[in-house]
C-alpha cells in the first residue's frame, strides 16, 4: 500500500501532469502517504 500511495502519486506528477518534481514535492508526497498509512492502520486496529 505504501508503494502504491507514494509511487502512484509521483508517477502521476511526472508522467501525466508534467509537474516538476523537487525535494519539497517528494517530502510532501511522503508525508501524505505516511498519514494515509497511519489512518489505515488506526482504522484496522481496534485496540487503538
């Protein structure tokens, strides 16, 4: 799931939207992917 969230967004930016990808964008994508993964983990762990 982590790879899909991060690499799918990066591929879309590069190949579909033709956006410039710099360190700030990669950091933002990684932060958003981590937040999504954390939300999924929190949702599926009833003990949290």
